[in-house]
């Protein structure tokens, strides 16, 4: 079946530094990838939608200059949290789809900013 | 606009008894509906999906769901709960034109021994 690899699974960084999270579709070409943020005991909040070769579409209230998304190929999307602060600490999850008929999620990244 | 309402924030069952997780949806079009399960600090795993084929959908691990258009519901059931079913469950509807997913608030399932 479709597999999405998300890396790293957890990261701790100092306040003010940047962190990059990778999301790879291993056995299919993902025309569209999504990035979500999940707070403890809450549902997933869509941050942005990215299509290969084009700029990401951000949801209202999500700072595009803080959360940089690159979708350079049909199998790779990256989320970079720039100048991270403690309030950016969260669980970030990516998902990918080829057709919109099925969605595969990564295993998530736990980001802690200290 | 698409939206999903999960009617129970928390469900507690005894091991070996049935599980029912309720979900109602709102959609302007014929929706695609999904149930995902999430274990702590993990990503989401697809249990099953409905995409306008059979209204009774069978998924993994003994779960199934029935799509009822007249009731705009997509409830998830399992005849006999197992301890490993303790997790968070999300009912999800997709937007046909831009592939976006709308998530329910989630239902936490606990299983008592």
C-alpha cells in the first residue's frame, strides 16, 4: 500500500533556530501534499496545501513566512519552521494523495522548542 | 462547504463488547468519507473509506461503517472491542474540488479489561 515517510519523528531545537521536516511518498507520486498541526487532545488543523512545482496555499491565520513549504518533486515536500519559538512546539503531520481518493499520512513529528 | 461532527468526544467500553462511534457530515456534493485511527504520538491510519460504492464499508481490524445519506451519517462500529482499539478516532470528509480534508473533533476510545 501507499507509504508516506516523515522525518524526523521528534526534534528539539533552541528558540530562534529553524527546523526542517521532510515528508516523502515512497511508492507513489503525490500530486498534492498537506501539512497539519495538532495540539494535545485536539483534532488536526490544516496549515497548508502544496502541489508539486507551485507555491503552497496557506490556510487563514497561518504565517507563510514562518512555515515555509517546498514541494520540489512529486515525492517530497518539506516544512521549515523558521525562527522557532516555544509556541511553535506541536505535533506536525503531513499527508499525501495522488488522486484525492485516498490519503496517506506520515507518522508525525513532535517539535519541542526550548 | 464540508463539515463533520463527531457526536461523542469519549467512548468507554468493556473488552469484548461492541463499539459505536457516531459521525454526521454536511456536504454539498456526494462526499468521500473516511475513518482514521491515531495512537498516541503516531500518525493516522486509515480504517476504511466510503467513495460512493457500497454503503456498508468494511475496514481493517474488524471495523465497519454504514453510509446513510438520508441521515447524513457515517457511524463506525466493531462487534467486539479489543484492548488494542484504545485510541483516538477521526471521522473525515473530503472536498471534491481541492482534495482538502475536514476532520471531526475526534473520539477517544478507552477499553476496560
